[in-house]
């Protein structure tokens, strides 16, 4: 049995080298260094990563440059160059270790034309499997028509768009205490993203678009009944939709990082087992400690469901 982890982050080695030498990197200064030093695994070599994967029973990491490198608020030309270097680095690792690594691109989302160009280069020339992006771009959600060319390009390329928050979440303005912007905010942001794609009509305009929502899709499954009710009784909720939001649950993919067996069971039952994939959030503290063992030990899942999550769905989705 294989195991493929599609939610595994990496810091680009050129950035780490620049920080160690006290130099800036695409405008990133050594101010960014403490956050990496507090988590040594963000600075590990590929060999150290591979040894850790072996200890966890993980065969393949689908590498994504950490969300700290989105920089959607910075100069788009600078961030386009940064993204290019990040993606070249990830692609090189996939060439060096083709049986252990696949990769997602990072994109300069504040410039949609540049984002499309980098996605086309990353998938078409570098062989990456898609891109990891945030839940919004400086407050603009993905139902905004300006993003449509990107979804159309991803659809044409067969690229997977992996949605993972970066920076502040919707919870942050109300409370920055108790780690709530992460433990609650990440899930709330993902639910807004699901709603934006669905209510905005993106999933109807791009029927073959592949979107994966990190952290189990947040509160989407738990709240889908209320979304359906709103669609039933409010005309503004039906502007772009002829079907209820719940009809779109099976249009998305979701990683299994719910930290809860009942939540994962709900996700499987509502979205379908073929839509749930293995993801761990390596190397951060909110990852599941022994993720393969956790999945294998879940009593409410059949062996077939466990195998679908751990490798079969991602083998089919990503071709790895």
C-alpha cells in the first residue's frame, strides 16, 4: 500500500541560504527568519525530509511552497519572480527524487495574467501538478470575475488548485488570542471559499475545474444544510445557482486533516469517498502526529476507504 501526502509544505533553499547569510531575497528580509528558526523542520534538507517521511510511513510528498511566501500584497513583478524561483526549486526536487516528490506551484495572484502565465509554465514545462493558493487575494474572493481566466486555464491544463489559507483569517479582526485565527479561522475561511466558488457560478462555468480544500473543507459539510436553506428562501442566493449548494459538495476534493474521526466520517458520507485525499500539513504543529497510523486506526472507515484516502484517490487525481 502506498501513501501520498498532498499537504506538505517546503521552504525554498535559495531563501534559506539568503537568510543564513543575512541577505534579502526578493525583498524578503531577515525579519522572516525567526518564524523559520522556531520550526527547524522548515529548514530541513531533502534528505532529512525523506528520512522523516520514512519514519511516518509516507511514500510521496506533493510539495507546496509554504503559504508565508504568497506575498499577495507586494509588488506583483517582484512576487512573479519569487514564484518563479520557488517553482523552479520545487520542480528540481521532483526531478531529483521522482518517486518521492511531486509538486504544486505558487502563483502571483495579485496579477491574474501573471498567475496564468506561471501556472502554464509550471504545469506545462516544469511538470508540477497544479498550484496552492490562498482563500482570497487582498480581500477579493474567487467569485470575482477577474479570476475567471485563471480557473479556465487550470481547467484546460488539468491542474489541481489546492486552497490553503495564508496570513490573517476572518477571525483575526475579532480575536487574535488563543490561536483562534488558526484553529477556527482557517476553517471559516475555507467555508467562505467553497461558497464563493459555488454561489459565484465558477463551478458551473468551469465544470472540469479541480479544486481541493485543505483542512477537510473547513465547516463546509457541517454548515451545508444552512446554505441549502438560504438558497431555498432567498433570491440573492439563487442568482447564479439552479441547484442547491449541497449538490456541489462532490465537485470538490478535500484533504482528511479534520483532527476528528466523526468529522472525517461526515465528510466522506456527504462528499463521497472518491473526493477525500491524504494531507498532513507537514511540517507544522497543527499536523496530525502520526497521520498514516491515525487513518489506519479509524474504526468507522473500511479498509477500502482507508486505501482510497491514503493513495488511490491521489494516484488518480495527480497521476503520481
